[in-house]
């Protein structure tokens, strides 16, 4: 799964990116406005990325409008705006595909809630938390293991989680597991600061990690004044 081009699972063309943006917003756009918002496209394998052309977006929008999935509205004498027709029979499918990253987070929350020994805290981090994941990106998961967790049960739970995430996304899952008692000595580690800042909580109190891992600027200030 490619979080930057979620409809690539059914179409690798510009149509997918256009539909994704229209599905994730409830606004109408001119081709020029939409072209500036869409991610750049590759010129080919191992080639540089290039901005999406306004004319290319206009052709896609007109084709989609002809299919009825997009509504075209004339504004003024010449401008035309486009938005997703959410009454179209295909609209629910398009919205679901566009929201795959959000659905992944929901599934993680539901799955972790059902663990016999749930984590003290869990978060999705890395490229998936930033919305920059591609088909080659691992799904990075931060898990805080309770001190009283049974090792075999915990290992089985983590293995099952990795399997499910791979089935859900097609991407490998990479759990980063820390025991609850080991967190304080590691609180200054850069990776934990990154998770604190960018991580998306999928189990536990969203403020749990923030209370235990200080921003690096505060750590540096405390070291300078001590």
C-alpha cells in the first residue's frame, strides 16, 4: 500500500491522485488549484519527480465528470470547479480507498484493544505517521510492554500483529518494543523524541509518552543549567 497514492492499488494513473484529494476534502477546486495540491509524479523509473500539469489535471477531471463521479460547476464566465459526487454509486469505494491510512490506524486500535495483555502504550510512527509511506515502507509500531507481561504470550501477540498488518497493507510491520521499566533510561533517545512528536497513538493515553519523554530542547536546556 502507498499512503501517498492510496488509489494506486487500483490505478497508477493521475486519476487516482485526483480522486484521492477530492475524496479527502469536501471542497471544489479548479484544475489549477488541484494541480498545485497533488503530489509530483515520476517521469519514469529512476527519474526525477515533476509537478503535475494543469492541463493533465483538467483532462482527468473532465473524464471523471463524464463518468459522473465528479461534478463540474461553472463559476463566473470561464472558471469551472470540480468536486467529488458523493451520491455516485462508486463514491463510497473511492472514499474508502482514499482513507486507507486512517483505516489502518482504526484497525490497529481495535486489534490492540483485544489483546489478552495489551501494551501500556502503542503508537504508529515513521513514514506512516507522516503520511509519506510508499509500497516499500515498513509499518513502524511502537509498543510498550507491561512489566508483568508473560513473554510467550506477548511474543505470540506481536507475531500475530505483524502478520495482520502485512495482510492489511501489503507492507512489512516493524515493531519497536520497549519494556515499561526500560523507558526512563532511554527517554533521551532521538527515536523516542520523534515518536513523541510525530507518533499517532493507537492504544493508551495519548499523553502517556509526552509525560515521560521531554522535547530535546528541554533536555538540552536542563543539561546547560545543571
